[in-house]
C-alpha cells in the first residue's frame, strides 16, 4: 500500500512499515494544505493516511473516501515504538474507506 504520514506522525514509524511505500506530507510539499485539501490530494495518490488528528472525522467529511485513515493516539515516538506491532497490524488490516482510531493501553 501507499501510505502518507500527516504532519505530526513520527517519521521513524516508516521503518516498521517496510512492506509498504511511505511518504510524508512534508516530502510531498503538502505542509500548507488544509485538512480538506490534504485528504483530496492524498486520496488521489495514496491508499492510507496515518495521522494524529483525532478530530479529523469531526472536522471533515470523510464518508465516501476511498482513502483509509489510521489515527494514532499520540505523537510521542517512544510510545508509538512500543506499540509498533499494533500499528503495523492495523495498517495491514485497513481497507478502502476505513477509519480506525487506535488506543494504546
């Protein structure tokens, strides 16, 4: 799958997603795009958006998107690193249009 990391998604997470092609919003030159514009741009080129924006589903109309969205509960890399297997499993299970919000216990 082609995955886009939104602003705030720790870039080192890409090492855990070696089975996928990962780009960041920064690498794409999309840092200044609003959430709506980012979603449209991402949907045209990617299968999955990984974000830390827990309000995304409430701020944007994401119904009907082909883009799958994975929402991480934190930007804290050490915390995410401990939960890498959970993140990878969630990514591998995503299907077009899914919106999944992870929680780390």
